[in-house]
C-alpha cells in the first residue's frame, strides 16, 4: 500500500493520479481482508490486530474520499 501511495504522489496527470489512487484503495481493502482472515481463522487474536484494523479502515476511508474528490473535479 505504501509503495503504491508513493507512486500516487508522483502521478504525471490527473488520470494517472486517479488510477493509481484506486490501486491504493484496493490494496488497503485487501490488507483489511487479510487481517480479518487472520482473526477469523484463529491464527491471531483480534485484540492483537484491533489497532491495525482500525488504522487500515481509516486509510480506506481517507483514500476513498480522496478518490471521490479527484473524480468529481
């Protein structure tokens, strides 16, 4: 996710920015999926991942909002 966000910061055009930010948003969602899977399968206790899940979900909202703003302009 971080490497893809760095690519967003180096976008060459608005279309490139939107495209790359969409990838970052997808990667953030995928991260949440894997964290939830670790909890649901019992590999890791939920209490151990609470903060990470909260942060990852916040990032999804931030990136999603930025994506929406970028598309609406």
